[in-house]
C-alpha cells in the first residue's frame, strides 16, 4: 500500500485536466441487471499483507533505516509481530473462507549480506507458506514490496546498475524454493508508487526515475521468464495502484514496458474521485479521501479494454480509518466492502474477466511510516496495546458471508449511489456512467 501525499496530489492535478478533456467514444454498456449473479466457485477471494508492514523484527533495510532516521511519523517498533503470530493470523484468514493469502518475501530477511543466504530467514517463510497451504489457501507471493537490504542501499539501491542482477539473484532463489507449491506471483508491488516513495525518502533523485523504471521493467521481464521455466503454468503480474483519471499517464509508461509478460492484470483500487470531491480531497489524511466503490467497476473496465480477455485480479482494496474511529462520511468497513463487491459482480456480469479479489488487509499494520491509517479487517492498536490483540471489525462477518455466498445477495443495492462523472476512467465515466437498476 498505498496512496500517500504526493500520489494524491498527482491525481488531483490530473483530474482537473481531465475535466477539460474532449470526450472519447463511449463503450456500450449493458443495462444494469435487476439481480446479480454470484461470482462462482472458481473465484479467488483473498486477503493481502506485506512483509515489512506486518512482520516486525525488521532486518536492516532501506525502510528500517527510513524509520530509524526520523523520516516517518511513527517508529516501526515490531509492527503487528506477524513473525511470531503468523499461525493465528493465518487461522483468522481461514475462518473468513478465503482461498488466497498474499504475503511478501523480504529480501533483507533472507539475504542479510551480499552472497550470504540466511537459512533461518528462508525457513521462516517455509513455515509461513506451509501454514497457508495447510489451511487450504493458495499463497500469492510478492517478490518486492518496496523494501531492499541495507547493504543494497549502501550500494545505491536502484541508482546502481548492479541492482538488477542482485535483485534477480534473490528472486530466483525464492522462485526455486517455492514454485513447486503453485503460488500466484507478484513481481513488484505498485512499481510507480515504489519510485515515488524512493524519491520522497531521498533515496532516488527525481532525474533517476526513468532509470529505476527501466531497471524494474528489466527485472520483471527476466524473472517472468524464469518463473515460467520453473513453473510453466504460473500466473505472474506486477500490480498497479489505480489512479482515477491519471492511470495511463502515471502507470502507463511502465505497463508498456512489461505488457507482454503479464499473465493477469493486478489492480489495487482504493480511492475514487469526482468533480465535487476535488477541493475537499485531503492529501495527507487518507481516511478523509473519497472511496467511491463504483470506481472499481471503471478500473476493471479500463484494463478490460486495454487487455481484452486478460484475467483481472483486484490484488488490493480496502478502507482507511483514523485509528479505527468511524469515518466522517459515515461509511462502515462492512458497507464499503459489500458495495465494492457488488460492483465487482457487476463487472463480471458485463463480461469482464475478473478472477479474484484480495482485501487489504487482514490486520492493521505499518502504513509506510504511520500506524494512524487503519485498513484491517481486524484492528490492532500498535501504539497503545502491548498485547497487539486482533479485534474484529464489522467487516469480518460481512466478508465471511461474501466468501460463503460468492458475493453479495442477488438483490443487493449499494448504500451509495454511483457518482455522477466519477473520473475513475474519465471521460467515459462521465459520458456513459454506470447506473443502478430502477
């Protein structure tokens, strides 16, 4: 995750420009069905997390250094201590009825020094992945969720040409170890946001962004080929953080470099945007940003048109609150989840090849510098609760019912009307908006 200050500023600027853009021909959209079908027994319901954000006991890395140097709002501490509590957390996911559990494999944990592999670190992931599989879920493994070892930071990180070879050495080690279990793969999490955060934290000059982009594309394309040598039927992606009205401008350049080596399109959708929200959007407090569940339909439609027939997977979606408090807009986590799933079902009903949905995240975690934004199905108060107790939100029974039924009920109606001129895929969402049945 996610969508920090500079990112939202980019979206607001792009959305303002989109309002004056000439309208493109709209795709014909079917009339809204009075009743919607479930997503079926093969649909992949899941939960998602990352290594650094949840594991605790952090080894030396770029992000542990950012936190230690005072560049973050909160100290890292031990996050939610997934490293010691993974068995019980995996059981919480199993009780939800999900089929997929996404984790990250932390490079810094398994290779603490150049050329040195930590067997204890690898055995930790052996146990975690084994527990996911024993619970009847399929692992989704992320190779890079914005974190690299401290020794790599000393070498210059993505600024230095040897980064690609170093990265591939780690990635091939992980693929060799875990491909036999038939996991789903994510190479780089939100690579454009990765670059933005490296600039934000001072590790990457703005002028070096194109270089990092090229190196990420080179690494993705190379490990894609390697994964398919080891696991021929693998499904591999690099997920994008979907940016309303700015998707092609912000994520398009990198997607263009790796488009031929994507088995499915991984989409992270969190926030919507519309003309009435441009001035009120808060670029520093995520829990104030507009959610607009219907925007996920446009995000899926956007990539359905860009990659006809390609499988689409919502790799991350969730709702932030401020320290678990109710949102000012009155949206509950359960209602946002049900509304979002309704629009995923609508997308499927309209012919989009949606194969999966992950909720971000199973528990609250370290939101890249702060514990204030809470996204978890289970809330965890890191700063004031030394027991790190997992407390269920109202979305736990809601998601459990959704996975059991394959979606929301056939006659479900969202708690929020779709936005007029959503901008999630401007101008199409303005000229041919989705509607609810009357």
